[in-house]
C-alpha cells in the first residue's frame, strides 16, 4: 500500500487498497469512508510519544464517535474523553474502559454524573462551582467519592477560529484563572469530592505549540498554590486541540507536539505528575473523506455551481465556520477542462456550500471526495431537510465494511405521531 491511506492509482482515488469508485458502487453516496491504517497511525503517534512518560491520550469521542472508529483506538489501549452519557455508552459499546475515561463538558446533568460515577469514570473535569456542588451531592447520595479536576481557563489566545477558540476570558468554558484557587479550596471542603487533577482546553485546530506552553505555565503556577492549600494534583490534563492540514496549514507533528509539551512540564520540575492529552481532530481528521456525486452542473451569471448530493447536513463545517476542505475528483479526467465552481448541496439554504471557487475538471455524474472529513464530520451531521444521514464505511487493507448503515427515511420520523383527533 502507498504511504498515505488516501492516494491515486492510475488516476483513481484509493483508500488503502480499495478504489473509492468501487466503494461508491457498493455503498452509494454520500458516503463517509475511514482508513483503519490512518486512524491507527495517528493514535500510535500519540501512544509512542507518551510511552514511558507517565502520559496518556484520551480520545475525544465528539470528533468521531462511530463504534468501529472508537474500537480501533480501544484495541490499542486508548483512554477516552466524553461529554455526555451517550458518549459514555458508545465507549462501553466500543470496548473502551470506563476506568480510563474522563468526563468533560460545561453542563453535565445530575443523571449523567450519577451514571458516570456508578460506572467508575477516572475523573470529572468540572467547569464551575455550582457543578462542584451538584457532583458533591450526587456522590453523597450514592455513598461514593468523585474524582475531580477543575477546568481552568488560562486566558491564552490559541490563534484559531473564534468559534473553536475556548481558552479566552470571553468563552463560556472553564473556571476563570483568577477564581481557580478559590474554586479548588471550595472543592477541597466538599465532603464527597477528591481533588486529583487540573485541566484546560484552549481551543481546536491549533497549529502552534506556544499557546499550549503558555497555558501549561499558567496551570503550573496554580498547581503550586493549590498544593500549598493542602491538595495533591496528580495529573495535568492539557486538553485537545492540535490542528491538522486541511489546506496549507503546517501544524507540528503529533510526536513533536507531545514531546515538546512533556519536556516543558519536566523542565519546570513537574515531571513526576501524570499528563493527559485529549486529541480528537488530529486522530480522525485526515483519516476520513466524504464521497459525493455531482448531480448537476449549473452555470450562473457570476458563478458556476456544482450541485452535489452531500450537503451541510452531512458536513456542517463549511457552513458553520467557513471551514476549508480540499475537494478532489475521485477519477481524474484528462479530456475535460477545469472550470471554477462553488460546490454546493441540495439543502434550501444559501449557507449550504462545501467548497467555494474550486477549479475542477468534472462532468455531471462524477464523484468528488471531500477531504479531511474524519473529524467533526459525521458527528455533526443532522437530518435537516429530512435527509437520511450518510453511511459510514471503514477500509482495512483490501477490505471495506459498513460500520454504520445509511439511514432510511422511515427511521427519521419513526418516533413522531399525529394527533388522534
Ligand atoms: N477536550 C475538550 C474538553 C474539548 O472541548 C475538545 C473539543 C477536545 C478535547 C478535542 O479537541 P480537538 O483535538 O478535536 O481539537 N466542531 C469544531 C471543533 C469543536 C471542538 C470542541 N471541543 C470543528 O469542526 O472544527
């Protein structure tokens, strides 16, 4: 197999050893396709860099929660980072260990806390004092102790899109840096909580290491204060957020990123503590594509449109963040000349676009691959316009398996009913 999981063989895109065109023949479009090899390599880069360093990668389930994808990571011994009971259920169904799962999120309900505590999650990443009280009450009612870390907002600029930057003062996330010491004291005073760690998550699609080092410095400053107050911080969780190449970004590679962060913590004299990472996008992002068929080519006065059968409900990122995804023909055409198109879906919104001003040599009926769609792709998809969600396929060498069947229209309103009179 070629070095990259997604590559061209005689002008036809292949995913590992399988032609993308044959996948569409078998499974139709729109179709999410993941490469087991690409997922494995990305996770292994984290695992190798963490080996012998008291460091662990907890896979952020929200980026791609397909059971087969989670199972690939679980088999390699990954931990997980969840934000809901639903994600916890997926981790368990995929063979992941609850005892190696951290529970993040700004609005955990009492029911979710109860479930996670009964099942034995490793740590609750708590985001406010009211949430500490709620967790304390739940733990007390179950006669258990809850392991907690506080998500501290270090107020550093992750230099990414405002919608996915989370470490600034103006964000809803975490406890403000200035309030963190008092929040830890409050946690310490609660009868049913065990303070075990500290965490932050400064944003997503971050392409530089320096914001992480700034955040770590601020956390370590707090760790010293918290320990002076009589608590022991066993672990430092630096969150997720490492970026990938969608276009021409040049993020650090995973190994260098992990090593630089760990070396920095060591150099500051904190090497004896456990360090957690919560990667999402950097594991799955470039391990998946979305395949779609060109329904119509529609010339316009100002723009030409390639109307495809995937839409904003399948891949929301362009509509939500004006995100760029490379779009390439599955079969290269030598005889057709390229024209400039906006690649758009059939949904009734002007915001329903997947790529703008793309030079493509295509004809009606051709297949396109929307690249870097393995993270925040399917997980953010919806049924808007009563569109069944796409099928998901995992390629493993020469084999391809459906890992989620295409939805049927009848499933979409199976839970609905009309009034009886
Ligand atoms: N940990 C926490 C607490 C998070 O909130 C997130 C992502 C992660 C870890 C994983 O971050 P990653 O390594 O994937 O950057 N939908 C947006 C991204 C939202 C990220 C939300 N939090 C997008 O499509 O760009």
